[in-house]
């Protein structure tokens, strides 16, 4: 058995930017080789997309790509395996973990970070159509579960693993304003509420066999997309904001710490766990005069 065969492997979806990228890098720091998936393969290809029939926002370029995240993982001395994957493509969702296992032989940790953020995410009630609602539920629940189904049998064959699911506070609280005015679409929050039930089910069925599952709520993270579209983000004013790296540090801790098993199946608010454990300290930004 080679040293690479013994190196643990994490599989991170939506790793081209934001929380996925921060978590992939934190896992690399924690000693994992990292499989990374996303739709954007090369730097410069990233674009925002409309998330409402109102088309409130322009389509603009956004930073981040698999190639950039892969390069940064490898700069840390770990291997990176970039795989293009779209959550709406069932064939790709099935093929990506199969490729990871075929090439690297193992998946020890699965972080389901990717989210479908296209049509209906910010649609208001009277704008919703059955087709758009089903697409949102497919990307944020059904195909996420499909990916988990590919990984669990492998984990059972290898004496266990950890599955970390990204959830959202929108699944547990009501918006304070309509979508587009400081709130969010109910179809999005419903899809995230459905996905939030999965970790507890995994624990009930497979926890005793070594597959442990967690729900992670990152709080309000200002993503590259939101930075590009709105310099003054209404959500930050209403709900505060958290750095993506804070959730990344929590994901790495959940993936490695024996103490994490006390939190299986529970709703983990990443900013609180990060603060309680001292997992990440944000560096102050420098002003132009510093």
C-alpha cells in the first residue's frame, strides 16, 4: 500500500468558489486529498445567472473555478481531482463519485456544499410554476440524495465515513421581506428544508455502521456572486455576515475530530461552533493607508 493509498480523501461539491472552495482548502490543510466538483472549470468562465422571473440582476462575470481551487490545493502539498458536475445532471452526479473511487480508490468524507441557485430561488409565490419548483427540488434535494446514495455503499465497505450536508437558516426561519427586497423565495427554503432531513435519516440507518452525518448552517455568507451583483448587500444588513473560511474550518473539524460525533444529525450553526472551538480567527482587512 502506498502513502497515497492511505491518505484520506474528501469529496467537495461546489468547490469553485465560496464556502466550497474555503472548505476544500481547509480539508487540504487537515491532510486530505480533495476531489472537487463544480460547473465552472476554468478561470474567467464563471457567470451569474438569473434566479427569478423578474430578472432583477444583470448577468456578470464572477471569479472562481475548479482550476484555481485545484492549484491552491496542490500548493498545500495535497492532490486535487477536479471533476465538472452539474447538480441538475443525474448522469454527472452518478459519474463523479465513481470517477473519484476509480482514480483514487476511496472517499472518506463527502461535503454536499453545492446548491442550485438558478430559476425560482428568488421567485415570489405568484411567480412560481410547477416546472421551476421541481427543478429547484431536483437540484437541492433529489440529486443531492442521489449523490449520497453513490457514496454510502463505498463507505460501508471501508468501515465508515462522514457526510456533511450544507443547510440553510431559511429552512427554519421566515423572511422579513419579499424575495428581492431582503427576503428569499419559499421554494428555495422548502428545498433546503427537505435536504435538512437527510442527515438524521443517514444517522438512523447507517450511524451504527460507521457512516456519520452532519447538518451545517453557515449563517449569511456574502458569496462572490453577491459581491459582484450588490456592493451593499441587503442580507448583510438584516442578518449579519460570516466569512466562508469560518464554515470551511468547521467542515474540516467535523471531518476529523472524534468530538464531532456528538453532533451527528444535529443542526450545527457554523459561526457559533467556530467561535466556541476557536477554529478560525478572521484577519482584519488593511486600509489603503496601512
